[in-house]
C-alpha cells in the first residue's frame, strides 16, 4: 500500500471511522457515538440510508418471526419512525413489509446521527487503504477539498462490498459458481396512480397466479421486461414504489457494470410503467414515472472470510452461538440469474431452495462473523459479513444490516483500549446490546 501522510493532509480527530452510510453504517456510527466515542461517518452520496432512501426500496422486509419483533434496538426505532411517517396507510400496528417514505427516512437517519454526536462527511469516497501487517493506519478519501488521509484507531466497514477489509488484506469470496451474482434491480416510483383501483384491483405480485405480470410476459409486447419480478407498495398518497425487474450480469464492484445497469434500469422502469398502463389501466393509465433510484440495488458481491463463516447448516439448525450479537429470521432469498439456472440444468446440481422458518424461529449471528481474517482493527457489518452464499441471501436485508451495524458500533467502542477487535469481551458486548434493547435470546 502507498503512504500518503507526507503528501496530503492528515485528519486524525476521530477514534472510530465508519465507512458507508447505509443501514449498517448508520447503526454502527450511531452506536459508536452513543458510547461517547468520537465518530466519523464517510458516505459517498448526499444522503444516509442506502437502499431504503436513495435506493428507493419501497418496503422493509419483515421485522418479526410472526410472533415477535426480531430486529430490535436501533432497528426497532427505525421501524417505529417509518410507521409514524405513513399516515396514508392507516394506523394499524404492522411490523412486516412496512412501506418506506424515502424522504422521511433520510431525515430520520440524519437526526439519529445528530443525537449521537456523529460527524458526517457526504460526497466523500474512500479511494485507498493504508495498512501494515493487517492493521489499518488510514484511509485515503476524496471530496471537493481534494485528497486527505483519515486516521482512527478502529474502522467499521459498511461499504456493502467489504472495500476496507479487502483493501487491508482480508480474504473474501464473491458471488456463486463462476463468480455469478444475484440479479440487481433499479427501483422506481410511480405517481398519479388511482389509489382505489390499485388497492382493490388484481394483486400485482407474481406469487398471485392471476397477476397481470404473467400476461405481460406471455404476450411479449414489452421485451425489455425480463421476468415477472414485480414487488411494490403504496408509499404515499397515489404513489407506488416498485422493486421490480431484474438486471442480470451486474457486478456491483465494477463501476462500468453498474453504470450500464443504471442506464438499462431506467429503460426497464419506463417499460414496466407503460405495460401497467396498458394491462391495468384502472390503476395506472395516468401514472407518471417520477423517479428512478440514484442507486442500483445490488444484492450480492463480495463476502469476507471471517473468524466464523455462518452457513446454511447453521441456518437450517436454527443455531445459537455463545458470542451471538443478534438474531435473523428472514428466508434464504437468492435471485438467481439465467446463467446460474442454466448451469444447474446442465450439471444436475440443484439450486439452493427458498428456505423459510416456521413462526417463532430464528438463528443467531456470531460476533466472529464480523471479524475479517488477517485484519485486526476492522469490523464488517451489513451484507458482506462472513457467511456462505445461501445465508448471504438472507442476512443482506436492511433490518439485519441495522442489527449487525449496531453490534459493530458498540464493539468498535469496546475495542478502543487496545485497538484490537478480537479482544472485545463478547459477554460485555452482549450485555450492552441487551441494555439498549437490541438483543434477545
């Protein structure tokens, strides 16, 4: 690695630096700040929240195991704030598939940082990692002020792609067989929807055999629409948010691949709008496509190899761990590409099935899965923690990212006396998380 300390300004005012302002990064930064630590959050865009805000994902995945809320602490708080921002959907006390008002969520994350004394730098991209023998000594970042070297004692990697851990020498895996990765999606918003017709017309989700999407695909009039993926929620008055359509062969760690996906995704959003206007005119004849997401929805890229690799066997066994820092109950949800499906047909090796839990069931997430191998002062939270591919299809969702982020932030604070994340007392970590209402057994 290069050393920039004599060539560019050095910023060393912080004890903890969190990289990435998605759900994991927001929870990590807030938790570290709550512990009274000087915390900096670096974010490449102009808003916090990641896929729930700039990604326009229209709803949270379930927070409950059908009996109780599983994702608690900061996650539970964000759920409650989301519900309070949705007067258009009534006052029912729901916890699963809750719609998201992205503008409200941006403000709520801002306020979370302010309350916990976190310093945010927007429009700041980490371009290099300075490290020595697996110990990160600084991050080179670029913004309108130019390059600077940001130094802290501990770093929390919430980039989604494990950029910091890998830059420091951590091993990783990427995608599945032959590097194949789950489909990406570009979410979008339609307004001027006839709300009554939408709510009382045919259910659009492809799980409904009578959904119009099946006829749209069969007729072939809109060849840009690749499949029946058509998740959507009412996110405001006469406003429907869509997580719809798949973009295949997208590598979220390759800027050119993401750029191509952004262009294709905008065309796809317009095609879906036009198809719905034709096939579901009562609801969508006058609908307007008002926004496609500034961020492509990337489901999968790299996964670190950590001290523990959370596996499908752990998931199926509903396993608990002595160092677990949270629970997860979301199903194994892998969006396979046509390439992966074809490979399975040719080899006879079946694809991982969509495994779901019964009510009340969940599995633990061990602290060790946040610890990248070969690196001693970096924690990883979010969709790139140490798992196999099957479990990554479950832990990648936003409520779980909030849970791993909060745990990483508290752990980073506890590691400061030594700067060694592996020396954290996990009993004390779990005790603190319980005290914040973030953990149950």
